[in-house]
């Protein structure tokens, strides 16, 4: 009887272990998941203890926050380093809903305002800097360049494959894919999403662009962590370059001081170039005049010479 009960207990533990292993977040590898006695799986984000909805994409702000955890650990293990002033890499402040707070600050007294994609849209200032609102990024342009292929791709085929990828993998509604342009080897994907038309159940185009960028750079956020493979009619579409541009509903608010400095530099260059050109013209004119005077004197000498 004891061997039988031991065997049954082993089966139960094996089953429990199997269920526990299945408790993962498919859309976010930066999570720690636990399962209760009723089989409910709860996943918390690393670094913020924020509960994650694994049925959809995690917000870019929360992802950036989670990705900073390994960097912090490495910083403690290694020798001290100065802060890297790079707008693309920072530990963001997020609202409870997961979106970016309008004002972001680093570990010093430097702050700046961002859009819904977390991209800086103002000059950097101090702690007194005020950001009135979180301005929405309504347009995102994703520019790609693929490697040479053994056979050419047709424009409709490339567009259809990428549209399907964004709809199926990133859960983006097709109405937010404004266009897919293709002129081999360059591809441009245009995403458009206004705040008035986005529902609470729609994924944000900024999150979609971030997930896609990570996939292209082979740093997938999905739990499977598999390399993204895109094929067009059986042929691999290997992306080798990606650039993302963000357009907000309101223009950026960079101060005039930097603009004036740039204009002054341009004006200085133009003035110097014009001055140099005038100087060259004066010298050439002087040389021509001098040559003319010499010829005139020589001719006058021949005229007045005795016969």
C-alpha cells in the first residue's frame, strides 16, 4: 500500500511541478510568476512589483524600468562609473497605469518632459521644470533596410506580411497601420493612433514599436525569446537596420536659446564665406586692373617713342 501511495504522491507532485512551469508570461520575459492553490497564475514585473496583464503587450515605460534592473546589478558589481547622459537609456517614472509620467528625471537634479513614447520633447532643466501634460505620440515611422535577397520581393507581398505580423504578434488593430511602403531594400511602416480613437483595450503604437525594435535587434521581450523570422513567399526578409521616428500631436518645446545659437552659427559661416568671396573678387579685380595699366603704359611708350 505504501509503494502505491508513494507513487500517487509522485504523480501529484510531478503534475503540480508541470503546472507551475506553465505559469509564465508569454508577452513579457521580465516577470516573476507564481501560481496559487486554485491554479491562478499571477505575474509581477521585475523591478517595480507591478502586476502584468500577460494577454497583451506591457507598456514601454514598465519594460524600460524592468530592463534597468540588470544594469543596476552590474553597476554594483563593477567599479563605479559616471552617469551616461543618453536619452534612450534611463530609469523612467511610470504612472500606476503603466504610461510614462510627463516629467522624467535622472539620479541628479536634471529633468525633462517626454511624450507617450518616453522620448524627450523639451530642453533639460532642474527639479522646478514643469510638464503640463503627457503629449501623445500620434505618428510613428519605422524605417527598415533588409539584406540582399536571392530573389526580388513584390511590394504587395512585403506589405501584407508585415501587416499580418503587426496584427498577429503585436495585437495591433489594422486600422492603426496607416501604410507600408517598399522600395527595395528600404521599407517604411507608418503607424497612426490618435488619443481620441484609441480604446483602453487597444495596444499603444509606442509599445508595438518598442517590441518590434527589440525583435529586430534579437532582444525579444516575449518569453519564448526566439529570434524573429520574417519570410515572404518562402524567402527570408532579413532586416539589418531599423530607425524609428516619433511625431507628437503637439510640436516639441525646445527653447529658442539653442535655436538662436544654431542660427547664429549658420549666419557666421555665411558671413565668413561671403567675406572670403568678396576678398577674392577684390584681389582678382586689382590684378586685372594692374595688368591693364601695364599694357596701357607699354602701348603709350610705343606711341611716344621717336620714329
